[in-house]
């Protein structure tokens, strides 16, 4: 039996607290790099509002997040089910929710602690820098984890 991290992932769900910043960024990045070979979705433990800074830092690298509509895990389950091989949680609340899902969903769960960039104060540029750090960290981890 292969270790969890060496199996080819066919579908991945990214979960964060409100599906407004971290998980939609991860979804958009994963779709950008692996969208032809991996089915990707995102959701939140709760439902939030779209975040302009997340849109801006993805637009800087040519990825359009403007059509993203935040959704909760419950909404996603109702709309299309939760048939994922891998659930990646990006916040403590999301990790708790992901572990709850494994009671009824046969999926591997990984926790990637990811800073919430919305907590940073300062100028617009300082805030954007915090979002860029999250984006760049997600790019590295996604590429490393999803490459076959």
C-alpha cells in the first residue's frame, strides 16, 4: 500500500473558515495548475463574503477569481455531494469540520495551517503583501502535493 501522499489525487476539496480568502485562492490556484487532471472545489466551514484583496493578488498572476461565490461545506454537499479523495483544511475551524466529514466520507484529510491575511493591519500595500504571502505559500504547497 502506497503512503497517502504518494497516491495520485483525482479530486480535492479545500476548506477554510468562510470560503472567502484561503480556500477560494487554493481552489483557483489548483485549477490553474492542475485543472485538467484534478477535480477541485472549495468551501467554508461557514459562508462568508467575497474578498477584494484575494481577487487582486490572484489577478496579479493572471487568475480570475471574480466569479467565485462563497459556499459552505453543507451547501456543497447538498449541491453535488462530497466525493473527494483529499480534503485539505486551511484553518483550525475548517480542520475540525473536515474531520467531522470523515465520519461519512471516505477521504484523506490534510491540515495546512495557513495564516488568515484578513487579520493584518496597515496600508493597502501591507495588506496586499500579507495576501501575496498566503498566495505564494499555497502555490508552493499545491504544486508539491498535486504533481504526479
